[in-house]
């Protein structure tokens, strides 16, 4: 996730220990012994885990004896089977109970997720993902408002709802007769063919690009070439597809999900929509009032400071200092 992280830690004289096979769900006792050795040798006081397997390992180390070990367990929530409505409710119940019983502090990356675990709010802190790559440190936001160029990098699967974008753009073209609009949909997945077919049925296949799965650098390049980022997902627990274009100074038009609820002020530094009709209305409005594109994008570019290193570190340190 962070190229060069291990070397950066070594350069800062911080010890790095790699536990091989940590995320393979096997060799539980061997892994727990190895982790326990690291905790004792390095005199670890706080352990931040990021999934349920890691939580099980660390909880076993801490609580397997009558007197628990003294280190604190912090859990960062990244998901709760949110892509499956049938699995969401039992997953929240099971994960919530485990966090209530075993953790000292919980970190959520969006208020959207925090609200799913309301009973844990007394020990939950909000900490955003840090945008510390060089691409997010640009000093000037250069953006054109016309023609509209939309981008939504995501897997093609149910829940991402690229079909909503296609249908909204089709309605937009009918209402504006604007054939200069372009839509870029990077990604791959099982629903891609049906989205292509839908675009052809709507007669707008020439307006939509399917570049396939792109590297992160290429995705950032697509953001820079675009002026509007569309996020049509049913659910994002955080949503880098929301945060990244926001931090890059693009006009973000999104469903009210994930980190969008923490950073977007509707009509000021971005726009919210709930269905294809609202999305089409927003696109028509941006076409008729192109200054709104640059105004929202430039406001987002100013507000991106909440993702900067100092702000994120301050919120994280505040969280762990509470235990």
C-alpha cells in the first residue's frame, strides 16, 4: 500500500520486524508465538490491528492467561461485509461484540462507518487516511471546467453502479445535446461487459472509455486529466475514490457514503446525489454553469489539508493516548 515504507522506517532508525505469513489464515499458534516474542522484545505498549484475523491472534496473546498482558489493542475498521446486504447485519453484530470485548480503542476512517457501530462510539476515534504522496503536495490547482470529463476508477461489480453513470450521461446528452462530454471508467470485473452493452444501447458508447485496470499512478493521471470525479457506489467504508480526487482538486460528485459525509459540503466543495436522475440534474447544471466546476474543485483543493500528515498524525496520536 505504501511503496518504500519499510526503507523509510529504517532510515528513521525505527525497527522493522516482518512476520511471514501473517495474513494467511493458518499456523495460528506459530504466528501468535512470533508476535508475542516481538511484543515482549520490543516492549510494545500498543498494537494496532487491521482485520479480524489479526485481532484473533493478538487477543489470544493478551487474554489467554488469567491475568491479561498489559499492552493495548487498537482496531482499525476497514469493512464489515458491506458489499453484501445479507451479511452486513450479522457481520456488524459479530465484529461489534468482538471489539467491545477485546479492544481498548477503535479507529474508524469515516463517520459513515462509526455510525454502523454506535455501541462502540465511546471508544471510537475518527482518523482519515493520510495523503502523503508527492502528487497531493502540488501548490497550484490547474483545472478546466469545459468540456466535462468524468472519471470513476472502480471494480466492475454489483454495488459500484457504473450503470447509474451511463444512464445519467445518456439523460444529460438528451437534455443538452452536448457530445463533447467524456466518461472514463478504469477497472475490471464481472459487470464490465454489461456496462459496455448498456452504453451501446443508449447510443453513447463513443463518449465512454474503458481503459481497463490501471496502476495507481495512472489513476492519478486520469484524475488530473478530468475535472469531475463521479462516485456511484452504494457503499464505501472510506472511499479513496472520493478522497483522492478531492485532495487533487477535482469537482467531486458522489453518493452520500464513506468519507464523503465528513468532507463534502453539498454545493460548495462538491455535490451529493442519490440516483441517476439527481446525477443527471447535477451534470446539466455543471454544463450550464461551468464556473461551479472550478469553484467546487478549488474549494476542495483548499480543504484537502484534513488529509495532510500533521492533521492525520495529530488525530491518531490523540486516539492512542486515550488508552
